[in-house]
C-alpha cells in the first residue's frame, strides 16, 4: 500500500558517457505510478546521485528516468473473526456464518477487504456448546481485493447447537386404576410419538410419572405426565415440549367387600322378626384411611321371631353414604350381626282357678289351668299352662282365700317367647271340716252333790293329727245335768268350744245318777233366830276360789261377785214350822267355780204374813260339804243363825 520501489543501480548504464569516464549512481529513489498490484509497472526514478571519478562532469538526463517492476498481491494468511450463529438442532451440520467482523491476517491498515463468500459446517449435527464450525470456500471481496492473495480458503469458528424442543408428545397412555385415594397414575411411554422430531432421528422415553388431577373416581380423567427423560440415539438433541404432557385414564370405584360392626338392638319378643339397627360404628372392608363412609340405609331382620340370645340378624338393603361415597362400590348389600330377643313378660294370667276344699290342715290347693288367658300375649300366639301347684296362704278355712300358684310352666308353640308374671294367684274357699264333739256319758251313784261339768269329750273329725288344742273358746257343759243331784237321767250338753276351721256339731252325753238313800227330815227352824252372830266356819279355800278376806275363826269367806252364767243360786220358800232348822241355802256350783250374783239368782221370797212372820227353807236342800260356806253379799248382807244347819 505504498508506491515506493526499491532500486538496484548497480547495472546502470549512461547514455552519452565519454568513453573512459568513470561514472556510477550512488543514490536515488524509485516510485511506482500507484501501489496496486501489477506487472511491468513503471517505476519513476528520482533523486539519483552520480558517483565515480567523473561524477562531477555529468548532469542527469532531462528526460525522466524510469524502469519497470511488479507489485505482487499481498498474502492474506488467515481470515479470522468470522462467527457462526448458534442454532437449534436441525439434524444437519450447516452453520450460518457472520463475516461482517472478519479480520484478515496480512491486511494493511487502510485497505478494505471483505469475505465475499464462505460456507460453514459444524463438525457434527449434535447439540453442543462451543462446537467447532469449519469454514470453507472462503473468497475475498472489497475495494482492495486485487492487492491481496488469500493464502487459504478455510477457517474455523465456534458456535452452539441448542436442543430442539419437541412440539408435542403423544401416544403416551396411562393405565386405568381402582380408586386408592392417591393421584398417582401408571404410564406407558412405549408408543410415544414426538412432534417436531427431525426425520431419521431416533427418540424414546424413559421414566416419568403420571398424576391424575384429583383422586376421585371418573372416566377420561386428565393425567399429567412429568419427569420424562428422552432416550435413544438422538436424545441429547431434543428438549421435551414446554406444554404439559397429558393423557387420559379412568379411576374406577374401589370395592367395599363387606360392611361389618353393624349392631342390632336387643328387643323384647313382639311376634315379628324386625330388628332395629345401629350403623353408627359400621366398618367397611376396603375403606381407605382418611375416607369417610356411612350406612345410608339398611333393614334388619332376625332369622325368626322367637326369643333367644345371640340370634343372627340378617341385614339387607345396605346403601352407602358419606363424603367418599362416589369413590366406592358396595359389592354386597347384605350383612349379618347378632342380637337377642328377650322373652316378653306376660302382664298377667287370668282364668286359672283353684278348687275349693274342706279344711284338711294343709295349704295345698288343686288348680285348673285349662282356662288360662294371658295378658300381654302377642296376637296370633298360642300359649297354655302346664304343671304347677297351688298353695293357700294358710291352712285355715275362709272364703275367697288367695291361692298362690307355683311350679307352673308355659306350654304351647310360643312358650319359649314369654316369661311368666312374678306371681300367679287365684281365689278359692276352704270350708270348715265337720267336727263332732260328743259329751262322754257318765254314770254315778247318788252322792248328794250337785253335778256340774261333764265327763270329758269324744272328738270325731279332726284332721292332720290335730286335737282339742286347736279349738278356741272355753268348754262349757250345759243341759239338765248341770245342778242335778237326785237320781235320774240327765242331758250333758257340751258347748263353748269354737273354731274357724271346723264346723262343730255338739252331741249330748247322758248323765245317769243313781237313786238317793232315804234322808231324815230336817227339823224346822224359826228364821227369827238367824241373827248376825259369828259362826265358826273352817277356812278351806279351794282353788280357783279367791279368798278376798281370809276369815278368822267364826268368820266368813267372801268370794268375788262374779260367776259363770251356769252357776245358779236356788232359793225356795218352805212352810216349815217355827223353830225348825232350815235347810241350807247354798249356790249350785262346783268347787272350782265361785258363785256370784246375777239376774238369774232368785232372792228368797218374803215369808208369808203371819203371827210369827217366819220364813222356812226348802226341805231336802243341803249344801256341799266340800268347803267353807261361800256367802254372796247381796243388798247389805245375809244373817246366819246361831247354830249350824242340821243337815250339815
């Protein structure tokens, strides 16, 4: 890029030199007409200086001194700073070059060269960074092109091949699954198709996971696939699509193979099989932890209507409810549980009768259960009673007595379904048993003693080994025998005994008293001699006579003013002559019974009016010699005579 030329003056010849002269050129400059390459280019020589012995003798010619020389092209030994553009993998090695910033090794400053043409190719087609790009076919251009020679038409640079992003993935499938409360899906990538794959390339997929949008049951549910890895010969040259890779699959309901822990409530027998169920604690075979299922409806029925423990209850018509219902399928709508049917308590039993009986000293009763009717019996059921025994509350005779029935049992087709009432009673009568109470006959010789009492009893009809001790009341004897003294036959009438258990029939006995011996006729006593003068009477208290005031010698026994109604005091007037001793006026009583006043006691009648105003006792009446004189104090007292009664 200069016009200067290097001169060689050693061969200079001089036109017009005087022969023999010594002349040479010692200096000078050469200048090409321009600096461009060319052959036989004119070089104008200037600034020549003569040398040699004769230099001072000569002048240079006036005409320009020229010569010729070549300016040859300058070598461009290398072209650099050519860049290749990064590219997305396209399956070939072609590279797009950018030569705008190319530099030329050997280019002289101020000159302009360009790359007219060049071809770039990556060393291979595969993705990579800083990959060598071979540049071939370099040609130069530019204003100074003619002045340069490109030594080599090759060069290199670097660039990247980035991965090609696939436009889509298809053909990936996800397996249908049974609901498991997870979103995971099993995928199959063997049939994958790759959108944007360069022809001839080979790709496949490895790995990857599928996820359903949610875990609930559904059909054609979207499955999003993640974690896929490209594999195959050309895997390194591709990127997976940016768009989500999806497919579809079904989640089918999970089977509930059994429903258990349904309980049935025990019930009292009601004649049907219906059972009340409690499903609040139901468990579901196959239910996944965290899910909630309930029993929406169910019907329970015992296997039969009869009472019994641990009876099977068949559960039918099961349907499910709960938040997770849509994710489950109930395989069977049936289940079983157990419960008890307890016996029904009968509210009462009527129509049971007990036969009345005659008092027999025991409580047993004969019962008749054939007419039994049952309170609380379920309509259509059939019950009867068998066995059993009746017992009166006690053995005593009475009407409408309670009979308690025990030992009876239910019978009939439905007997096992019922419980007897706590007690079963009816009413019946125990009528008194006939009892004959007979006064024993008695024969006695005349003894002048008034007869009282009897000679014991004979009983006919006592039951259960009983005797007189079971009778109440106080034994009395009546009849013509009481007070009998004279010979003859008299009636002994028993009485006074009572009993609620016996219908007592009193049977009279016979008292036979032999004839009395002849007795002297007592003298008459003038009643006027009966003055209140003490008489010596022995104190001979005979139990149970109570001696109220023990008598001193010449005193009296005073007895209580009460007596049995059978005690009779007999008084009778007599027409004995004055001065005769009267017969004793004495009560008719046994030694064990004290005489007392009563309305039955007849006071002595007033003596008939006469000159003497006397009173006589009945002839032939004497008192007992068994003890002291018993005096009944009536209306102010009784006057006793000055001497004892002759009969005594």
